[in-house]
C-alpha cells in the first residue's frame, strides 16, 4: 500500500506551472525590451504577445506595421533576439484586434 500524500503530487504540479509561468514572463519582458529598442521611433506599435520555445509572437496594432514586419523586419528581429540571448527560431506577427 502506498502511503504517499496525494496532495504532494498536486503541489508538485502547481510548482511546475508557476515556474513555467515565471520563465514565460521573463522571456516576454526581454522580448519587449528588444522590440522597444528596435522600434524606438514608433513605441507601443509592436508588443511581445507570447514567447514560447523558439517562437516569439508579436502583436501589431496596424496592418501597415504588420506588413513591414512580414516583409522587412523579420530577419533583423531574429538577430536582435539572438543577440539578447534568446534562442529564437521564428518570429510570428499577428494583427492585434481592438
């Protein structure tokens, strides 16, 4: 008979989720710093929407900026994220709904 406390498993699962959430917040904050430095002429137009393993998702406020990112800024942003120590493989942009 197993005498393990069933709450131990629950607490371990909660701890894992909290650690994962904290690392995602740190990653998003770093990505936002890179974006703020890159788009310093147009602050707030691009927001780090999500950072997951190897993928940064950008939320863009205008369709013109969305098209610029898709066409011209993707590779330079990848280089900036990597220079900041983020192991990014892909930058995705999505138009932010208002």
